[in-house]
C-alpha cells in the first residue's frame, strides 16, 4: 500500500492542491493536502477508490477550514492568497471528475482561480461553496457530491441553488482574463506605477474609475489602512502616500501574471518593523479600461506561494 500511496502522492498532489485552493482561496491548501495523505496512511482505503477518497477528504478538510475561518475574527479585509501563473495555470487539467451527464460546467478552470471569483466565493457558506466548486468548476455529478458529504442528492441540489444565487453579483461584473484584458491590465498598471513614482495625483486619478475601491489585506501584521477606501481621489491619495513611504525605504517592482492577470510585485529593501517587505498589488478594470478595484496583499501568510526576486 505504501508504494501505491507514493505513486498517488506523486500524481495527485498538485490536483488536490488546486482543489483545496479553489475551495479556500488560501495558501493553507498545502496543509490540507498533507493532512489528506496523513489520513490515507492512517486509514488506507481500498486501491480502487483511493483517488476518490482523497478528493472527498480534501473537500471535507477544506470545508472545516472554512468554518474555522468564518468563526475567527480576521484583522481588516480578507483577500485570497495570490498564486503565480506567469507560465500559465499549471493545473489546467484540474481534478479528474467522475463521468457526468449533466449540463456543461458553469466556470472554466481559469475563472475558478481568478481573484474576483474567489472574493465572491467568500460570501458563501462553506457547504454551498464546496458544492459550487465541485459541480460548476469540476463537473462532479450531484450523486458523487452527495457521497462526499454523506447527504442526499436533494440536499446537494438545494445547496447548489443557494450558491448560484449568491454568485449572481459576480456574474454581473464578470470579465474573462482574455489576452486583450491582460495586455490592458499590464499597460494600466505600468502607467499607475509611473504616476506613483512621480507623485502625480492627477495622473493616478485619471487611471481610476470614479467609484474605484482599494482593499488591503494586512492580516494585522503591518501598518495599513484598517478599512477599504472608495472614490477616485481617496484611492489615489492612499496609494500615493503608501508609495512615497516605501520609496524612502528603497523599493523595486516587477510585473508578473498572478491569478491569470498581470499584477505588481513590490519589494522594500529596508523595511521597518511595521513595514511590509513584500506586496502584491493587483487590479480589475472596468469596461472603459479604468481601474475599478485595487487589491494590496501584505500579509506574509498570504504570500507564501509567491517567489520574490530577492528570494531567487
């Protein structure tokens, strides 16, 4: 059985990680995958259902993690852990799903790892969230999902309906990360960074939508705005001020594809005790090509999967 587990770990580890990441939006996916295999070692399933049992274990572990997260008070705004997709999404094949004779899945495997999608998922309860991922992103049939949660198909379908209802705002604002959108995002981020470096407030504001929103996930670790900021002038001022402070400490920047869209990676050379040494700054554009939302991820636990230049 040990040889079988070794082979399954080698072939399934990445797929299980991507399942856990989609379910939680968190770098804690690493720990969840490890726990899956610990459970498999402690209580080995039969050879013919090993992969399926691992998927079920990963799903239930992720649901428990979501419940713990919702029960704990998080400092400031929560954002997903960013992942590096510069070379494309290496797990595009996803999890092998059982044969399904139901409608084609609603979300493709790129969208289901996008920031807007993961942020929208956070509003859902853990079970509906997991059902949505399994059914609409990975094409699992209701019967197989019911087996994972030891419940009825009727309960699965009810949870699926609640999840789809909760995702309606995402559908209204959804924009696929096409090549054109990637190129526009890269160009806009470059212009925005140039404005920050020049401390050009009018230039920065011109790139922002009127109701632009800025959200920072600092996890209670570093100095940051405790609440999100809304409005073109307020968002521009907040980012100009933050960049001016970083510039005094020495800052280098790089653009890399994060969760399928270009994002800025900032590194501070001489950070103080309350200064974030690494930041991922990403954005979503509106239909006019202006920045509708800026996300800044500072919390070190969220950046564990991102390799910054100084770490190479």
